[in-house]
């Protein structure tokens, strides 16, 4: 009897595993499309939400139909072992084992569980590895994990389903794992890591300590584009609004692929990839139809288009950027509205933000580079202040270090000095450790607040942190309002450039009237009787900074 059961059990296992493997191999195209759909919905930020992709739904339907068919096949009892394979790990009694081997029912139950549990655990392990392969962005460490709830559902199902179905699932999972690994190797062949960009959502740079990423709202570069389209204006004939969907764009190396629900074109610009996203907007790598120039296109997220205050802020940013001169500041190239969706087009900068540079390479150690940075920011502020604007959020995350020099970014909360503009949207503007004392009161913050923030950024570049950094919000405010900057931070600037340190100290005077009045006053203090022009000074000093 025992020998007969051995033969019957071997035949039963083959009768389950063979058809399962045949069905899995026959449906490889569906499996490939399903895995590609899962990969396409994954970015460095994790899987994107949305409806279940059609190939994945097809995989689930195929599994349900095949499992039902196998269950009916086992229930036919063509082989004695089918009765054993119909038992579940949690509910099976092991009658067939007890009768064949002369065991007690409890002993047979132990043997049955001891044989079934490894099959279940191996299936779960291979499923977990397959999902991890699919959820890992190529070129990044395989650190992503599968949600515990999904694993728990499969564990419970495996305990109560017939052990024959679990065995069939294990066979299919071996094939799925092999396919996911092959696709992963193919995806990792292309270069994925890219240079840090100021459009990125808050995240540490690879190989660097965490840093406070810039607002994913503002950016720039050095190219020209065809004539701008005013907000609400229909694009000219030579720049069609892409009424017919363009073929799917392939993101260049270093940029994230567009997700299935994202548009292929906005306002006559074809979207090539996604640079970064935040809670309010998304920045895309784009190219004007018929042109070769790549630009950064920023737009509000669709779910926010009905919020008037955010639309006003977005429009204000476009207006501010259009007015700001291009030297050492971000430059707007175009703006408009496409199907009710506002967008802003900016030049595409190389390099990375100052805070990312400090996190990876540490403080600036070249006196010439530090002075070039300070002077370029002062020039940028002088242009801003000359227009009657105040930046109000100058910080290292909004300072882009490009190959051509520093650029000042993010004018999203800039305000007109005369106070006629809306300056807040639900809270005080600015970043705490770079805010001037007057920003904590009721007084209108003017250019002197930007001068204070300029000094904090210069100190941060030389020291690594703001001179008002502390362990708590209250301690930061007390340092700003009462105790003053950290002496060691000011000493770092003094060790590199005593004259620059003297200007920084004046800019950190608590009384706004005692500080340099604006950016132009800073430039005058930094260049008394210098033989070189300001651009030449910045260019020569900038060459000493390793980027």
C-alpha cells in the first residue's frame, strides 16, 4: 500500500506541476506585459497610485481560472494521491497517509504539515523576491520591500487552499521570478542615476547625507525658445497644442519615465520625462514641438486646479520670474494655459543646489570661490530689489551651483515691496534658520530681510550650516531674536576672507536699518575699487570651486 501511494503521489505531483508549467509558459507574453506595467508605475518615490493595469488584471483572471480548473481536476480523484493534494495545510487530516503507512492520525497530520509548509514558504519567498525585483528602480540598491499585508493575504490563502494549488503556484512563481530578474538586468544596463537637480522632491542625494531639498517649483537654463505664448492665448500655428496625442516619449538617461496617467504634451511642448514633483506641482523635461532645445516645464497637479489661491500663486511666480533679470537668477522662457492647466517654461540648468553640494563635499574652502558666491548672490538680489521685489525665501536649497556660476531660484513667495500683493498663503513665508528678526513680527519684510538671508547663506557655505541652526524651533528663534549667530560659524568666514566676514556681520545686524539696504549696497561693499568688473571677479573665483 505504501509503495502504491508513493507512485501515486509522484504521479499526482507531476500531474499538477506539468500542466501548471505548460500554462505558465504559454502565457509568458501576458506575464511580460504585466511585469512591465508594474515597473512602469514605479519611480524612485515608490509605486504610483491608480487603477490596476490591464495586463495585471489579466494575470489575476488567468490565475483564478487556472486554479479553479486544477481544483476540479483534483476533485476527479483519478489518482489516489489527489485526495491528499486536495487537503489544505490548515484543515487537512492526512487520512491517506495514515492508511497507507499505518500511522496514527496525529502522526500522519504532522508528516503532512511538515511536507506542505516548506512548499508554502518557498512559494511566498519566491513571490516576495519577484515583487522586490519589480518594485526596485534599476540602478538603485534593492532596498524596497513588499507590503506586509499582501504577504499576509497569500500566507492565509496558502494555509487554507488545497496543497496541490500551492504546488502549482510555486511552479508558476519560479518562472515569474526568472522573468523579473531578466527584465531587471536589462533595465539596469542603462544609466539611471542622474545629477542632483533643484526640481527633486525632498530626498537625500545618493551617497550623501540627507539635505533639505528645494521647492520643486522653480528652475532654469541657457537656451532660447520660440516666441512665448501669453496666458490664456492659443498657441501660434507653428506650435500646435498637440490635440492629437504624440507618440509616447522615451525619457533621456537620468530622468524618470512618464507615468501612464501623465500627459504627453502641454501647451505645444512635448514632455520627455519627469524631473521631479512636489505636493503642488510637477516639473517635466520638455521640448517645444519642432525644436531641439530641452527646457523645464512646470505645472500644477491636476487635483489642485480648482484651488484659486494656488492658481494665483502659480501665476504670481510666472509674473515675478518674467520681471527678474537673467544674471545669476532663474529665467522664465514661456508661460500659458493649456486646457485649463497653467504651465511655466524655464531654461534647464546644470549643476545642483548649494545644500546638496555641502552635504556631499562639505563647506567651501577656497576664499575666491566663497567671495564669488557671495558677490553673485548680491548681484542677483540687486536686480530683484531694483524691480521692487523681495525674494523672502533665500536659502541654500534655492541657490543652484551651475558651471557658469550661482543662480538664484524659487520666487514662489516673492512679494512686491509696497505691500499691495498677497504675501502669504496660510502661513509665514521663509525658512526658519534663514529668516530675519523682523519676519517674526508684524512689520513688512523688505530687502533688508533678503540681505540677512544672504549673510546666512554665505556663512552656511563656509561653515556647513546656518549661523542660527539649533536643536529646536524655540532655540532657533531665541538665537535669531536675542543671542545672535553662532560665533564658530562667523569665524569660518573670517578665516577665509576677513573683508567678506565684516560685510556678513553688518548684514546680520538685528536692526534692519543698520544693515546694507539692499543687494546693490552689498555689491558696493564687496567691490570697493576693485580693478576687475563684477562678472570677471565672479568668473575667476568660481573656477576655484570643484563642482
